[in-house]
């Protein structure tokens, strides 16, 4: 029996490889349950559940799974080592391979673009990458009430694409200019400001704005607020989907992607907001 695994989106899409030998891995279109945090924050995580799968879906192959074989492998924006880099990934990182041309593999990135990594840096597995998509593409964005269109997902995807455009911007405490560096709240404020949302300057103030979202109902584009080092909210980021979020942090020395499933961030997560 096929055991479906959720593929987690990081700077390059990755998948946790388990013992399944079926040759098929499932590309998660919904955020997975993140498990129970060890501290009681704004959400009762013990009652969380995985969202129900949409009806009338079909399975389609979207690529294959490859594993990075070298330390610090670069993923480029074009098929050249002189091209700009999307990101650098660690050895043993699984990648979603969606194209191949000559000596290069095409890697699906978090913003929907295709990056390129040398074939010599990747070992292909026997796994195909599949996704569940609506059988009728015209119904993919429709809600179940009155035929209205749910625009939240479209807006969220756009917000994530905009956030990823700041990759490479340095972290500077108190900074507000992407040319010289920003801090976490300035990054979130700048991204959302481009969509007409006016947010306060600090993470603590931003956390009071918008609709509170249960942690098991997160969507790409939701804002996340953490209590990392202080007795108050002192960090923030933007949920990217599949358990990952984008933020500007001192630990990454700039804009990067991290997992909410890590003990540090999951224990520190206080509240999620939807604009």
C-alpha cells in the first residue's frame, strides 16, 4: 500500500525520504500538521488535524526526486555556474527535479521558478513525484458557497513570490532598507505594504493586526509571530506552505527559509495572523 509523504517546501522543494519503496511520493498541496509544541501557546495543538483532501482530484506526475551528493551545492537561475544563485543547499537534501537539459537538472523552487543544478551534484532516486490536482481546473479556486472565488490562495502565492525576491538581503537590526539591510518586522512590513496592507513597525505591534489563524489552518501568506528570546513577541515571518516560513533573521544573516517543525521555532510560535 502506498504511504503518501508530504513534500516540504524550502528554498528548493524537498521531500522527507522514508522507507517507502513504492516508487511514488506525494506532493503536498496542503500544510501538514506540525505536531504538538512542548509549550502551550496561542493554539491548542493537540486538537489539530490534517485538512481534508479535496474531492474530484486526479494524480499527475510532476517530476522526480533527487538527492544532493556534495556539500554546499548551488542552485543557479540559469544553466551556468556564472549565473546568479537562487540558493545553496546541503548534502543529502532531497530536491524536486522537474526538468533536465544537458549537464543540468531543473529544480522546482519555492516561488514556482525553475533553478538549475549540475547533474554531477545530484543522485536520482527511484521515486516519481506526484501531485493531487482538481479534475476540473475551472473549479480549483471555487468555494463551496454560492460559487464564489476564494482569492486568499492567489494572494498568498503572490505574497510568497514577492517575499522570495528579497533573498540575499542582509539582516540588520533596526534596518528598513533592503539595499543596506532589514530586520524581521521591516521585511514583513515591506512585503505586505506592496499589497496595500499597512502594518506597524515592530513584530509585537504587527501581531495585534489581522485575523488570528489556528496553527492547523495556516495558508501561504499568513504572518507568523514568535517569542524567541524575550518575554514578548520579538520575531516574525511569512508562512510559505507545507510547514515552512520565510523570514529575515540574524541566524541566517538575512532573508531565508526555515521549518516550523523545528523545536526552536515551533516552541517559540505565539500567534498567526491573516491580513
